[in-house]
């Protein structure tokens, strides 16, 4: 009995070591990976948003290759904590993990994940870095998001769209109650007010260091938001902003491109809401995928990751979810904004300075209303 148990354990260990070795060498037999992936027969993709829509989307992969995809419900940090907690187990529970690219600098990538650059078929058209952050070969971007302004073209002409902080202030003062933004429950509102502050002050938001001089530079910008504060609306979050535009209560509000497109495509808000990125700039970024070193289905994980990153799948993401394609050969003709506007994308402000400015905004603007 003990002998049989030992043999079983050793067989499992050898199988896992062989799978890991296949990832480490940089000489992948992709046909063999596909064969073993189909033998494993399943892959667990831990993604923290749109779990049900993405589960339905993954049926395309299931139908084509016969490999079942499961997208468990879970929060971003919870999923990441799970991978870290399980890293010393011979076999974890996570095959493919979605992470925000902004998390890469904080993670021990070489300790936790396989190096996709050495494990996937070569493809120079993938996106290995985003918003100035390099995935280091362990992460590739699969989901591009962009914050901007959603608006109702029934009430606002394209030629009249605000592009600068002064023009936004004029818009809400000339159209009381028709412009809104959130300060919590999503990043579209913070993207708006932080970029306004950046334009008004020229403070270096790329440097996360907080100093007395930087704080002093920021303080006068709050008067901008207090001037006519009674004329704009504070919404409850990303979804609330879009819903109010759909209900024709608001004419304009910050939103995420992929969020808005997804809601319209699924019929959850009114079709015809338009979108743009103002010339003053708003934050853009995206999410990547990584594969833990102890993935329970390592070949299926690798095979699924390659499918997610392909031009065909990236085109489908753009069509169904409104994401910015992360493969250079993908078709982005269904995007809500033309490529020319993507020149206005800015990188997220660095921490901890960004967090301090957000707290100051709440104290000096929100609580003063």
C-alpha cells in the first residue's frame, strides 16, 4: 500500500517537473503542448471582472478545442493572494491569472510565474508592456482599457465636446445638472479629476514621491472644482454614470471604453451613447495574463493563453467588449474611438502621491459641496 502510494506521488511529481521543464527551455514542441492540453481537458482562468460574460466568451475555445474553461468568481486581490499563498504547493488551483499591468512591479514575477516569452510560440505582435510597465516576459497584455468621456449625441454635438479643463468647467456651468463624475466605485471619475489637476498644475504625477512642494502645487486646483460645484453631479460609480446618461438625466460623464461598449452590446444601457478621449488626456492601461509555475493544467493553461493573445481573439474582444486590441494584427474597427484619439492616453499617476491627492480631493471638494 505504502509502495503504491509512493509510486503515485512520484509519478505526479515527475509529471509536474516535466511540464515545468517544457516551459523553461524555450524550445517548445507546440504540437505536443496541444496534445497534452487536450488530455488535461480543462483550464481554470481566474479573472476578477465580467466573469459570466467571459465564461460565455470562452465557449468559443471550448467548442474549437474541447478544453473546458472555468472562470471562478473572485476579487482581484483575493485571486492574487491565492496564487501567492499556494506558491509552495506542488500543484495550485490557478491555471491562468489576470492581473492589472500596474501590479507587475510589486510582484516577484520570476518566483511565481512561468516566463511566457520562452514558452509561447514566437509572435512579435503581442503586447509585452503597457503604460510604461514591462511585463518582463512573464506577462502579456490581453485586455486594453481606456478612460474617457461618454456623452449623449442627442444633446451634445461632436464639435462642441470639451477638450480642456476650462472647457469642461464652462460646460457644467452652462448646462447645470448635465455633467457628472464619480470619485469612488471605479476609476473613470478619478481619471478625470486627476488629469484636470495635472493640466492645471503641471505637477509630476509620474513620480510617486509626495513632498510638501508638490502638495502645495496641488492645493489651488481644488478651487477649479468648487467653482460651480452646484452645477455638476457626483455619481455613485462607473455604472451609475453610464446609466444616468442612458436615462437622459446626464449628457456627459467619464466612463471606461470597454465598460460602456460591453453594456451597450449586452443591451443593458441605451444604444447610441458616444465616447471620446479629450485632448487634455485621460488614463489608459489594461490587464495581462500570467501562468503560475504550479498551474494544475500547465499545457492547457499555455494553450489557452496563446488563444487569448491571438489576433483573432483580440479582434473578438474588441467587437464584443470594446477593448483596445493587444495584438498589432487585430482589427479594432469596432472600437468606440478612432486610433487618432489614443494619442491622448496618459499613464496612471504613481503611488503613493496619487492616493494622497485623491484623499485631498475628497476633503477639499467632495466634503465641501
